[in-house]
């Protein structure tokens, strides 16, 4: 992975953690901070899904994958239609090398948000780790997105970094996709 892609990934991860921390700290009962937390604005069954989501993302960023998966799973139970929750569960499961669980979470995220690049990349990594022949289709999807973007789209660096992670997985190097 090139340094530019690595920097963009780091910036994206940092933005996710900051958004989660902001949601945890500043979201009131009146509304949500962004689209990610909009579907989680109200407590469910006495639990706060925004708090669970935020704690999960922060744990994920710290490499505490089991803790992240547990918190994110709680957020998913309370907000099952939030694709971001499922994408982060996929990353947490990948961090524990639970590739089947990672695949299932990314598949759920893609049912909710079919064009999410991070979920496609995560699914590709999980499929390669499982030796699933569908991995090649995910790699091809990512390659087509990179080709179409040709470095000109807004998220070109992020797209390139995600593609690099899928290519690494194709070469047998597996890591969680954030």
C-alpha cells in the first residue's frame, strides 16, 4: 500500500473514531449527529444504540476486536437497518479472524447499502480468507470502480486504499478493512 493511500486510510479511520466519539458525547435526544447515527437516535429497550455504536468503533480503532464486536452487535440488535453498524461488525469479526462472521456482516451491510465501497472491500477480504470463489467477483467489482474513477472522483484515495486491501487479501495478506 502506498504512503498516500495509507495516509488517506488513517484519515478515514480517524474521522470514524472522531465521529463516534462526538456521537457518544454530543448527541441529544433531540436528534442525531449524522446519517450513521440518524437511525439510532432513540433508545431501544432502555439501551442507547448510539453509545453502543460509538464504544464499538472506538474499541475497533484501539484493536480491541472482541469488545468492538460485542458493542457493535448490541447496536445492530437495536438498529438492524444501519449498514454502517454491519460494516464495522465485519471489520471487528475480521480482527478476530472470524472470517465467516465477517463475511455475514459485510453481506448484511451490502444488502442495506449495495454500493458501499468499504463493505465490498471487507467482503472481498473475508471471501479471500475463506477461499471462497466469489472473492474474485468482489476484486473485479473494486477494480472496475477504480478504473471508472481513474483518480478523479472525490473518494479516489479511499477507493484506491480499499482496492489495495483486497489485492493484499488476494495475495494471502489479510487484515480488517476499516
